[in-house]
């Protein structure tokens, strides 16, 4: 075996540099980890629109409460509530509307949209035709803050090349666990960010 001190020295030097960089990244995590949270968010904010749409996937009621508040504030006259089946034999939209009613929002504000979409893209493929059927020209899409960026990209991609597609604004609702500035401090927060980045990468790869 040929002894190569120079190669060994270079390997040791590289390992030292990597270790120093890893330590520096760890010590500076409070500076760069928040950006992994903030980059998930695309907040257009509310504006007058024909309708609001609540996307499925929030099991704590924050999305539908946000949509109810938009009606109460006069931004939209009603809310289309999307929801797949599978929640103990119920459609999520029915559970969400029942929750909103218990919270004091009028039942007349909400329109159920049961569907079998298992992803944001599949859900959008149901929501957009329904909006066109209803003659909706502008819509507020309400979803959790960590989901706003991906939801906007999905809807923008499906709108492209469709002249009758409604103008979409994405409105963020708070999440039970996600906080962009400190998501890594809790296990549920870490799970949210890991899953959302994984889904964003899958979307980018067309998976």
C-alpha cells in the first residue's frame, strides 16, 4: 500500500473545514432557520372578491374561522368550503362548517364542496371548475400560512392559459403549530416544515 501523506493531509483539512462550517451553521441557526419558514409563505392579503375558498387540511378550524372573518368584514359574500372524505366517514367540509356554526358564524355564509382530492393540485382541479361554473371572477383562497406559497404556485399553474380563470389572492390563516420565526423549536413545527418542503420539492419535480 502506498502511503500518501499529502492526500491524508488534504482529507483531514477538508474534514476540519466541514466540521467548522457545521458548527458555525449550528451556532447561527437562529439567523438562517427562520428563512426556511418564511420562504413557505406567500401572503397577498384580503381584498374585495366574489367568493372565498377554504382549502382542506386544517383540523383545528383556523382556516374556516379566517374565512368567516372575511365575510364578516365585507370582503366576500360567502365561502366555498372544500373537503375530502375519509374523516371517520365524514367529508371534511361538513365537519369544518359545523365547527364554524358552533363558533357563531351563520350557516348561510358557507357552501360545501365535497371532493376526493388527496393533494393541493387535485383539490384545485375540483375548485377551479366549480368557480367557473358559478361565474366567479375573483376569489380569496384561504389556507394555513405555511401552505400559502405552494397553494399560490399550484393555482397559478392551473390558471395559466385559461382565459376564464378567476383572479386569485391567497389569504393566510394561522396554524396551530407553525411559527416561521421559531418552527424548529417544537416537534410539530419541525414536522410541518419538513412535510411542506418535501411537498414543494415533489411539486417542482412534477411528482
